[in-house]
C-alpha cells in the first residue's frame, strides 16, 4: 500500500543477454509526472536473470528520496521471487533454495532487499514483446547496451551460476 505524501514513480525494467551467459545489459525507464529518465548499461559476461534484477536495482538506486514505486517487469523470475516471497525464504535459509541447492544471484538479491526496505514498492508483471511501450523501450535499451563497446565486468557473476 502506498504512503501518502511521497512521490509516486513508475519504474519499467528489462534485461537482455546475447547467449545465456553472454554479453548482457539492462534498460530502465523511470516516469514521474510526465517526465521520463532512461538508464542502461552493458556487461561483458552475465546472465539474463542478473540483468533483470539489476535493472530494478538501478532504477531504485536512481531515486534521491523515499518514494512509492510501481515496478513493471516482464521477468517472472524477479516478480515471483518478490511477490511469492521466495527471496525472503532463501535469505532466511542462509541463501539456500532448499536443503541442497544454493540460491543464485545472492549479491543482487541482497542489494535489492535493502532498496525494498527504503521504498514502498509494488511489483507488476507485464508480458514481454507484446507491444507495451515502456517495456519495448527498456528492451531496446538493454539490447543496445549488451551490444555496446567497453562493456563492464559483472563482478558478482560466477560462471557456475545459471
């Protein structure tokens, strides 16, 4: 539930990867009162799921104050991990998905959980590649970032994680 007196932001996100793992990128569109801000960045070697999580993180990190935020993502992985409580269970279990399988992308989930404590966030799933204007724009930003030059190192990615 959103808090009165706070700015309400729309945050659209997408991640992309050319190969999985492979070069990847994220795209973000932040909207507030008719204004839009776009963010994107590319990485040399990463996974699609990492880029999907990182897009949400980067969007939330771009906010200068506590806000109400509606996050729109086509990633069931991200949406379900939060709305179905999976990530909270993984954290409570020492970042284990079950008794034998460790959770992946822990570095990013930890960052995201901190940001979720700072903002009032609602998550909404949108169907990808279905004509949703902001989702399509985020996809173009993510794909272009992944195909760019001087790609950054995804320091949290380890090749055994998929």
